[in-house]
């Protein structure tokens, strides 16, 4: 499609098919859902963010990043807004670990 026009070439075949993406959406949602029993647990995992402390079940959330937010004076609400995948229990676990 170029500027609203359909361009066809003799050496191309165009198949028009609508794909149902709902099963894929469901698989992605299931794979990213956190077990609430693991909320608020900090751990170190080999090869996860260079073996830095991460939140269990969410290895992409680096504890050091959240610590810097808190050290800069941001509230728990600010952290939760910046990292919507975290819970209050996660933020409190990071606070406790920082003090320890």
C-alpha cells in the first residue's frame, strides 16, 4: 500500500487472512502473571542482571534501581507508578533490605 493505493506486482502473492491473536494474548498474560506468594522476596540469580539483587518472579526489576528511587526521596507510590508490575510488598522488601 503506497499513499492509499494498492500496489501489485506480478512476482508477489498476497494472502489476505485475519489472525485470531487472543490465544497469543492469553499465553503472554499467563507467562507474565506473578505468584502473589512470592511478592516482596528479593533474591540474587546467576546471570540475571549481572547477578544483582532482583525481585523474585520479576527478574527484570533491579533492586538497585528501586533503591535509587527511594534514596532520591521518591515515595512508594512514585515507585509503583514507575514500575507498575511491583507491589507494595516488593517496595517494602527493598526498603528492609536496604536498611539491613
